[in-house]
């Protein structure tokens, strides 16, 4: 039976169910033109196998609890929005490569285990500032991600189509199948360190620094073997745990993939290991928070620059009433100047509440701007500055910086400005391929990993 769940009024309880969110106001939902077609698709999804399993979500929760204690570091990274069709074996492998490289750099620098969480196998929907967008004298519904409509600025392409939800499910399933094969089938073996360095990265300053670390790890492994330590049966050397996450935006889709665990009787949303509620949908009495309040997955919440201590505690009460380590992660997205002012009060409020949450820095979203040519971009220096401020505030407050949340790609794109291999304003148009927001390329991502590693060393 579903367990009683606390409401925003902590003194009362209500019974949660996978559809109880429907009694709350639901922001950012598409205007589906055919309600019957939508219900038919959701019924089909409800009959399909889960994408992830309850035991995997519990394992991630345990790792996130360590990050909340300062005994691990979270690397949550991937595309801003996944694209239909962009899931070849090579593409998935190369996305995994850059995250594995970054994790090695962070672990080597800090001595901490890195919890690897991808924005992958489900990040097909995006919230929008406005329901419509205008190009010239033409106005159409906004692009809401490939699970809803297409990015082509045409009337037919922008119509919300529920059949896309089924396609999102099948692409997520295929992606997960390959991710599991790569991470558990030998590709993530520490003896493969050198193969993760992509050709266009290897010749760069960052690539050479990475190769130095890879050689040193090789030497350490050979030394241990020479000392008689048998590493052949040690799974930690040959495999990695890799988890998936996305914003739980399309509530009908998430409900359709919610299952009751046969071992515990608890409800899990089986579309991803970890789900988050965004800055635009984090109302404590809203539908998104209601849905996430009842699933046993680890959950996260984005906090923008206007977040108050009262709002954060209300979210804690709704999403983590039992004060369970690893259950709740707060992801700040404020910009470096605002972060330094706003974060201390939030940290203190959560500390006083007696909760052990993980704090993660998203340095991407508050640092986006549009150039004169109309391209959205971010400056590497602004991204780095926000992460430095995040670490500095945690040091000041005596709390633990739990991780970073990054939008990046394995590709050699020119979408964000700066980095060691300078991307300048004039370069943006050369290889700008973002479906929605600008991403760090592989060189910039590795560059940032070295910078974060140095912060972890001196923490």
C-alpha cells in the first residue's frame, strides 16, 4: 500500500499515489491537442518495462549520502537537451568518454570517489520562459524538447505530438543498453584510460595533462600487481557505476513509468535513477513537487537567485520529511555574484533543520546571454567564477560542496566562449550545434575538471 506522505502543512498527512499530482497546479505542461491520443500513449507506456530498477536507485541514494557528508563528489553532466536520432553507439561512447575522463581527474586530485550521473537517456523535455516564440511576423508554440515537438520553426513541427513520448522511451532504452554495456563490459576498465582521450582533445594542453595522470595511474596499477595484489577480480578497477537523470517535467510520462517495487512496496519512478524539479516548477504546493514527494528515487531541486530560506525549508518538508541522507540534492543556479549573497542563508537554514542534503553547483544557467548575432552563449570564466564562489561559501560556512552540474558535449563545438583553447566571439558560428542551450566542448570540460580538482585539493 502507498505510504502516508506529509503535505506542506507538516502536522497533517495525505496518501500519495502516482496520480495525486493531478490535483495540483501543473506548470510547464504542453498543450496536447488530442487528449484521447495522449491517454492512449500513456497507457502504452504504462505497459512497457521499466528503464531503471529500484535497486539501482537505492545504490545511487547511498552514494549521494556520502556526497552530503563530504566523502564523495557528484559529477552530473550531459547535453542540455537530447536529440532524437543522436544516439549512435559512437555518440554514446564519446559522451561517456568525457565524463569518465573528468571523473578520473577529479578522483586523482581529491582522493574522493566521484558519483557519475549523466543528463542522458531521458533529457528530452525543456521548460520555456514563454509558451510561444516569434520569428519575424510569425508566432508559433515554443520548442519544448523532442519528447513534445520539433525545433524546426514550422507549424506542423511545433504541434505537440504524444507519439513522441513513445519514441523518447525507446531511445532512452537503447541509450541505457549501451551505457550499461560500456560501463560494465570492460570499456570503463582503468586499463582503458588512454583510449578515452579523443583525438581532437589529445593534442591540447588539457589532453596532455590527462595523459600524464593516465600514465601515473598505469604505474600505480603495475606497482600494486608487482606487490602481489590481485586486481583482476576487483570490480572497482574494471567497472563503474553510472546513473541517469533528467528533469521530471512531463508528469504524465513520469507517472506512466512509475512502478511499485516488489521487494519493498515503495514507489519508484523508473524513467531515471535521479529526477529533479526545475526552478520554474519547484512550487512546494505544485504538481511537480507533489509527484516527486512520493517516489523513493533520490530527487533534486534547482534553486535560482530568488530562492528564500523559507522556500527551501518548505521543499525539504515536502521532499525529505524523514530527513533521509541521500534523498535530497539542492542544485544552485544563481550566477557567481548572487550566489555569494544568497547561498549562506540557505545553507544555514538547512543545517538548522537537521538535514543532510547534497549541495551541487550548476554554473551554466545563470551565466547565459545572447550575442549581437542572436546566438546564446556562456563564458568559461563566468562558469569557473561561479564554481569558485560555491566552494568559497561552503568553506566559509563549514559545509561540504557536494558536486557540479554541467551542460557539456563530447563534440568539438564552439558554443561557449573561452577556455584554455580560446573560443572567441567570431568562432561561435563555426560549429554551433546546440539544440537548446550552449554546452562546453570536450576540451573546455576537461579544462574545468582540472580547475575543480585543484579546488578539491585545497578544500
